C-alpha cells in the first residue's frame, strides 16, 4: 500500500510541539495540553531562551540552579533567591512573573539609574510610536516613557533602531530570534507570550470590515 504523506516521528514531534506553543501563548497560566505526539520532556526544551515554556516548579530557581550563575562561584550562594526577593512585588503572567513597570510605578523598587552615581536621574521621554500591523492583530504601541525609566537612549539608538519613525523593519520572526524588540523582550524584559502588552492599540473596526 502506498502512503500519501510520509509522516516521520520528527514531524509528529514538531507538530505536537507547535500546538503546545500555541496553547501556552494563548493562556500562559494553564498547564500545556497533553498530546500523544509530544513527550513532556521535549516540550520543556523548546524555546527556553524566550522563557515561554518553563514549568511552574522551575520558575525563578535559586541562583546555583538557575543556569545563569556559576554554581561553583563563591558569591552565588550568598545571593538572595529570586522567589524570596520577588514575593512582595506585583505579579505578571510571564517572564520572571514580576510586573516591573508596576513595581517601579508603586515605588516597590528604587533602582539606581547610574551604577556609580546614586543621584543620577533618568531622562524620561514621552513619545509613543505606533507601528501598524497588517491583518487582525492590534497595532503595536512602543512607549518611550516606560523604556527611558530604565534605559539610556544609546541602549537602542542607533544600533538596534534608527531613531526615525518607520525607518526600521520589525517582524515577529526577528523578535523571536532575539533581534529588534527581542534583544530585550524574552531575556531581560517581559517575553513574547504577552502579545497584548505590545499589540495594545485596537484597530478601527470600520477599516477592518473593508
Ligand atoms: C528600548 C529602545 C529605545 C530607547 C531606550 C529609546 N528609543 Fe527612541 N525609538 C525606539 C523605537 C522602536 C522607535 C521607532 C522606530 C521606528 O518606528 O522605526 C524610536 C523612535 C525615536 C525617534 C523618532 C521619532 C519620530 O517621530 O520619527 C526619536 C527622535 C527617538 N526615538 C529618540 C529617542 C531618545 C531621545 C531617547 C532617549 C531619551 C530614546 N529615543 C530612547 C526605541 C527606543
Ligand atoms: C515585545 C513586543 C511584542 C510582543 C510581546 C508581541 N509582538 Fe507581535 N509584533 C511586534 C512588532 C514590533 C511587530 C512589527 C510591527 C510592524 O510591522 O512594524 C509585530 C508584528 C506582528 C505580526 C505581523 C506579522 C509579523 O510576523 O511581523 C503579527 C501577526 C504578530 N506580531 C503577532 C503576535 C502574537 C500572536 C504575539 C503573542 C504570541 C505577539 N505578536 C507578541 C511586537 C510584539
Ligand atoms: C534595550 C531593551 C529593550 C528593547 C530593545 C525593547 N524593550 Fe520594551 N521594555 C524593556 C524594559 C526593560 C521594559 C520594562 C520591564 C518590563 O516590562 O519587563 C520594557 C517595557 C515595555 C512595555 C511596557 C509594558 C507595560 O507593562 O506597560 C512595552 C509595551 C514594550 N516594552 C514594548 C516594546 C516594543 C514594541 C519594542 C520594540 C519596538 C521594545 N519594547 C523594545 C526593554 C526593551
């Protein structure tokens, strides 16, 4: 008998992995749906750099176990475990599960803007950049204010973004590969799973129907 589609175990695995990725992205709080094609072990290893897949028990591990700090380093064991440090901060549904924007607003944290000068104040810029997105996803609003509270202009300009509205091509594929917004989002800022934080501007319904 001839098979129409040669479905290899690797392809099944990929399909299973993809379906889990979609479930996780849509509802980060729910445990991933179990499908026969995707063993739990392989699902846990997908895209861990973007921290979309971390099972609850592995989140915010103590420094010697987090895979970032050198477990042999003399300072590693003296660092406060993030689970303790973060327990009093406002929660979010992704990344390291802290809403850092809210934490700063509530003055729950008081980060130093300059490592050497405790009196240095950030230069906050109030400028939103709207990037129109083709298709059904809401448009992206890039807020300068919530970035310049933490970052210097030179962290982004000109190496990541030319400072001119529309001069940069940005795509989800680049972001997932750790470029453009993905230089930070998924690494040191909230991850790509939080679609609505970036895609926050509803489209004009009348325009959508045309
Ligand atoms: C986290 C990254 C980031 C930081 C930090 C940042 N910007 Fe931007 N900036 C952007 C992005 C993204 C755009 C939009 C580029 C585009 O649309 O192609 C932009 C656009 C601009 C523009 C163009 C505006 C226009 O209407 O054409 C100017 C000017 C600008 N930024 C100045 C600054 C200044 C001054 C600072 C520091 C106070 C700063 N930016 C900090 C990411 C950043
Ligand atoms: C860190 C911010 C950020 C997050 C989080 C984010 N996006 Fe995007 N997205 C963008 C930017 C920026 C663009 C490019 C817009 C443009 O064309 O200038 C984009 C573009 C898109 C596009 C247009 C086609 C493409 O691939 O570029 C789609 C569809 C999309 N995003 C879907 C999603 C979905 C679904 C999620 C959640 C799983 C998501 N995005 C999360 C910033 C984000
Ligand atoms: C140089 C690092 C960096 C880059 C590049 C960057 N961001 Fe951010 N972004 C941050 C940090 C840090 C925060 C604040 C901490 C957090 O929310 O996780 C933040 C916060 C935000 C917020 C505020 C979310 C809220 O809770 O209000 C939005 C929206 C956002 N980023 C969108 C984008 C988009 C869209 C891009 C690309 C055009 C981008 N960022 C590029 C570092 C960056």
